[in-house]
C-alpha cells in the first residue's frame, strides 16, 4: 500500500469512527424521542469536529474525507432504493401520487422564486428547496453531486431541514388532536407524508397521532413519503439538464450535463426490490431480514457522507451564509403547510 492510499484510508476510517459514534448516540432514548436519525447526529458531530479539532488533522487525510462525500455518498443513494417498492405506490393510490408531484414541483419552483427575492445564490437556494421538497437530508445529499456546490452550502441546507422538519414532527400531532384542520384520517396521513421533510419526521408524527396504529396513519403517511423519495431520481435528471442549460445560456462556458448515473442505479434497485418482494418462491422472512441488513448498511454509508460534509463546515461559513437560508426555509415551510392542506382537500 502506498503512502497516498494509506492516508486516504486514514481519512475514511476517521469518518467511519464518527459514523459509528453517531449510531451509538442516536440510540439514546432522548435522541430517539427527537427522531434524530444517525445521519443528523453524524453531521452534528462532523460540524463539532470542524470547529474544534479539524485544524490538527493531517492534510493528507483530506482525499479520504472527499471520497466519503462522493463515491460512498452515491453508493448510499443507490442502496436507498431497497426501502421502496412499486407496490407501495399502488397501495396508497393515485391521489397521494398527485399530491407528492405537485408538492415537489411547487416547492422547488417557489423556493427558487423566493431565493431570487431574497437575493440568495442559486446553489444554496436549490439545495434548500430540494431538501424540503423531497426527502430532507437524503435529497440534499442526492442533489449535491448534480449541483456541485461547496460542502458548507450542503450543510446549511441540511440544517434548515432539521429545524423545520423537527418543528413539524411536534406541531402536526398537536394540530391533529385539536381538530383545527378539517381533514379525514386518510387526508391527515397524506398531508403528513406529503409535506414533512424527513422520513423519520413522518414516522414520528404519524405514530404520535395514532399510537395504537389502529387508524394506519403512520403506515399511509410513510408510504406517501416514500413515493416522494421515489421521485428523487427523475427530479435529479431534470435538475441536471436545467443546470447545464442555465450555465450555457449565461455564457459561463459550455457545461456538460452532469448525468446522475447513481439515480439510474437507485431506480434499478427499486425495480429489483419490487420484483423480489413479489416472487412467491423466495422465502419472504429471509428476504425481509436481508433487506433489513442492507438498509442498516446503507444508513451507515449515508451517515459517513453526512459526517464528512459536516467536517468541512465551520461556524465562519455559517456566518457567511447569514440568515437568508433560514428565511427561505421558513417561506417554503409556510407553502408546505398551507399549500399542502389545499392540495389534500382538493385531490384526496
């Protein structure tokens, strides 16, 4: 093994150690109550490291950290497909699909408009909007190779998802119990899954609304949310084409379309998982156990990617970003609350 390879491995092992620590901390009861996944804990640990000990890290380890934000990240996004099946889409019905499609398109379009009004840079605006539109941190991670922005902008986008997603996780059950919104049980499930940021937030809010599970709010909300996750791949493809056209039209030199090949892998895994789940000759108990292990490994890879992004995010970079990203996230959040409610009332 050459010195370069050894140093790269040291960087990877450092991030892996942080990721293991994130899993350990995420298992604390008070962290579980907040529904903070290892991904979120990982980026927090990475940011703490960035602002304390990062300056003492050998510079030769940096390529290993970069590898975690590139190759390992893309592998994690591909394997994320094992959480989804085409059968899930059929089980919840067409109305949920329409709500998800309009929420995603509306969130990204309005987010870009709000960003222009706030005079924000396009990369931060697009990353923040994508995270709110689709599946929180996982969507931000998926968009990062396409947008190709600085790591601290990715971290800022993730932070907005954490703040407003966590707020919703506590707010939605309170509003549900108070009966403020005139929604049926199914409408509440689709509203929750169609507007909350993270999968963990949806699960947490759904279980809080229906602790016994007799109304199946959490189940339907999670499926609605996973349909949004499934739409990540086509959104990334469209985003890649639009960014290339914008760059070429602005006279900034011809930019190749950054085809997110990992998105095709993501779709392929969804199809494979759907076929496996429908094959009667495959022992379903063994298949379920295998998929469970794959999903755990995938969460570990994504946690490594999030942690690596966090290690490149200092407080100074957050100060440079200012309050505008959070104002943007608040405006998007208002659209999700109000616009999502209107859509559910009309379409479901």
